[in-house]
């Protein structure tokens, strides 16, 4: 249902004859209106959201590309204690930023810096 709603929103943008400026104006017009968004209390969308839907559809060409994706951080920690945060920042500075932050967080978890 969400994918179909999104497709209905971007459908006018799919006209190949539109210039980028015309498309941007249409996106602003779309975002100026209020909608009943499925499974949401929101009534409007941002231009960046509509642009993302348009680009997703352009890249794959299917309505399935507009379906919501699951969270990439589902089941993972999303907040740190102040002590854990300080330790992770210290480790990051020690390596001079040469190791990606997510790897440092993984290592800190394995070392017991992060609680259960």
C-alpha cells in the first residue's frame, strides 16, 4: 500500500519531457499539499523524500523499489553511555581515523566496553 501511494505521488514526475527545473517545481507543488499518508500521522512530505522516491523508481523501474526498507540498525544499539562514548572516541583518535567507526564500535563491544 505504501509503495502504491508513493508511486501515485511520483507518477507525474515520470514524464520524460520535463526539464529538471520543471520537475523541481512539480516536486515543490506536490509537497505544498496535504495527504493521507498510509500508516502515518504525517500529512506532508519533504522535497528530499519525494526526490528519493523518484530516484529509487528511476533506478529500478518497479513499484517494489518504492516499498519501505527495513531499518539497517534493527536489533542493534542506538545509544551509548557517556563512558562508552568517551572510550570509543578515544580509540578512534588513537587509530587516527584510519579504521571505520562501525568497526571500532564492534571491537569495543567485543572488548566489553559496551554493556548488554
